[in-house]
C-alpha cells in the first residue's frame, strides 16, 4: 500500500508517519520509484506498537527506540524482549535512602519472591519499586510485612496465569506481542485499580447498610 | 502535651503544625495560658490523617479541607465520609468526548455494576473513570466488553471483602478510619500493581522456559 493508505488504515497522519521514518522507528517501505514506496502489514503492526508505547505507555522517543531495538533483533529471546517492554513502561523508581530500614524492605521483597517461587531477574526494577511501597507503609507505622503482601501476590499470580498471559500472542509477530503487553499491562491495570475502588464503595455500603445516593 | 511534644511524637515540624492550625486543618489545643495550649490524642490522629492525605493521597490543601469537613461533621454518615475520602484521592477524570462510543462505554460500565449487584452511587466519578479505560481499549481495537472486566471485578470484590475492608477501623475515631482508607487504597493499590507486573515476568519465564538473568 502507499503511504496515504497506510495513514488511512492506521489512523496515523502522514507527517507523523514521515517523522517515524526519519527517526528510524518505522522501517522504510520498499521503494518502487524515486519518490514512492510500498508499505505492508508489518508497517501497520509497527505503527500500532509505536502508538501503544507513546499514548498508553507514555514513553519518550528514546525509550521507544530501545524497545523497538529489542523487538527487531530476532536474536533477543522473546522473554527478554517482553522484559524490556515491561521495564520500559514501569514507573521510574525514586532514588532510595541508604538506610537499614530500606535495606530491610528490599530484603523482604527478595525473600517474598523466593518464597513464591517466581523466576524474576535479580536486577528487575520492580523489586525496588515494591520495596519502596513497603518502606513507605512502614514509615507510616503500618505493620506491613511479607505476610500482608502474600494475598496480593497470590491474586496477581492467579490473574496473570489464568487470564492475562493468554492475551499475549507469543507465537505471532513480535510487534503484536509487545503491543498486547503494553495495552494489557497499562489499561487492564487501570481497570483493576478503579474496579477495586468501586468495590470499596459497594462493600462499605453493604457493611454500613447504606444506600447509594441519588 | 505541649506543641513541642506533639511535634516530636508526630514527626511533624512545629512551623508546619502552626501552619495547619492557622489554616484550620488542625483544631486548636486547649489554651492553658495566653501563649500555651495543650494537645492530645485527637491532634496526633489528625496530624497522621493530614500527612496521609498530603503525602500519600497527594491532595492539595483545598481538597484536604473538604475531606476534613466530612470527617469532623458527625452528622455525615460514615459511609458518606469514606466516599468523600475515596472520591478525593481518585485521579481527576479527563473530560470525555461526547460521542456514541463514549456513551456506550459508560452504559456498559453501568450495566456491569448492576450485574455485579454492587451498591454504587450513580454519581460516582469512578464510573466515568472506568468508562474512559473501556473507551480507550476499544479505540485501540481491543475487544473489551463487560465480559473481559468481570474476572477483574470478581477479584477486586474478593480482595476488598475478605481483606481490605477489615483493615479500616469502622468503630473507632473517624480520623483513623479515613487515614486507613487512604493508606490502604493508595499504597496497597501500588503494591498490587507492581506484584502483577512481577508476576508477568515470572509467568513469562515459566511459559517460555527462560531463566532469570544475572
């Protein structure tokens, strides 16, 4: 297809497509003349992935480039490619204080992951992210330990195992797997967060025998 | 106790306590002379709540004032007071497009809540928040409907019913209930979100037979 059709099918304006081509985010089409190129399905898939990383993952162009390098390099195993996407869309972890309390929180996270039997890189930034939350809970005086996190971990495991990983097409094109991971992680994460807050309201109404206000 | 001790016990600096007193966020102590006042347990509890709303809920002072008004007014039923806290700490809902697709997403959210049998105010901002997520999913071409949200809703219900509401002291001081709600909603919400992403990495490793990298 021509660039105009690629724009129509993807919903991405032509100047934006040209910008992605210049930045090397989108591979060039097949040149059919000095001024024309043909684009195909893989360009459409790539545009969907770029849009997901940009609009849903809210990644800067430099991070998108890094993710796309892992997507394109077939030597990068799929698990590692998915990890690159995951780490890129996670929040920046705040620098942590070098205190005994922080070290304890981090050690508790490592022990929790061991106890769960989860295979997780020792360098995963999510370890620090969870330690930060545990540290904050404790600094507020909450009795938060491994035990209080286990029910959450078990629910997360159930959700991911029974439903979420099945939505990632692991044996199709790598762009499509990366796109599904971004959308699933960010948007279904948001959906769960708001459903949990709605459930709080409903449960509060039930326990306190209140009726919704009109 | 004197203001210096209130500061020591709460960890809140004296100038900050004086600022809260001037802003009316903290009720005045009992005057024992022209320049001295005595503070008690309720001042400590109030400082804990203000800190949670400010540092964890990240609320501006105007919103904190609104929450505290509901906490202080004993005529405001507990369920409604908790709702005020909940709505205040939720994200601002973006203005939504007035399109048939958006209306459909919102109608689907209302139908979902009915189907679940949850007692939720028709004016709850969380309804629009969930509709926004559903709308975004669909605009990306994802087949997202009520069915895809039900497993998330059931998990949220289980979590809130079996564990989370039990952490809110419903028969103690109202400040303490509000504080527990802020901490539980925000920090355990974060904990679940990061545990879910860690579970993704572990499940990806399991399915793809990969080993964590060192």
